[in-house]
């Protein structure tokens, strides 16, 4: 599965005159590379997804944020969608620095997930422990995303990253 995503990223890069550089990250939904433009100066991030549903969720989330011209949420940088390829399940976006909010492949769109209250309570305890005294800021970011009908449940310090 990962090799398919890597091949799709390579194919996308070839089609768009990009050179894939170092890997920025990887996870359950895909793999992300820095991409350097061969015809101009500049770098972007290319994320190749393992499966179609997370790809479409993430693409839709970034489209909503782009249409609303959101480049930051409460001081946290948000990548801008550059372009995408549905056939290859690849999203190209701007590279952001800390503090940032990213990775919407696990997000729910248009309505909050219908989890039982005890699951929500467990989730909140886990996230509160993970973020400690920064949890209230994370809650504010999640509320700001909900204004765009983006319900982020895959919340970790790797996708809501503080400056230090």
C-alpha cells in the first residue's frame, strides 16, 4: 500500500515538473514529500494517500479552507491547497512552519461524528493528557474548524503543532 502511494507521488511529480525531495511524514492515510519545482523557485508538499475516502475528505477540507481564504487559525498556519489529482489520490499544498494545523484525512465533514458519549469522554481524556495545559488552545482550534463544518478527530501534536 505504501509503495503504491510512493509511486503515485512520483507520477504526480513527473506530470507537474516537480522533484520529490525529503519525506516530511507518513501515517495511516498516506505519505508526504517536499516537492521542488523544476521550472521555478519554490517548494510545496505532496501528499499521496493510501485510499480514496481519506483522500476525498482531506481534499474537500483543504478546498473549504482555500475558498474561505484561511491561511491560519488562531495563529496556527494552515497549508493552502495548490492542486490535486483524483486519479493518483495526491494533494499538493504549501509547506507551513510551526505552529500549524494540518492533516484532515481523518476529519469528518458536514456533521460531527455520531460517537457514543462514553467514546467522546475517552477521546477527550486522551487528548487532554496528550496536550496537557495546551488543551484549551486545541479546543479553540477545533471549534474554529467546525465553523467550516470540518470536524477533526485525529488530533495529535503532529497535526496540531505548537511553536515549541
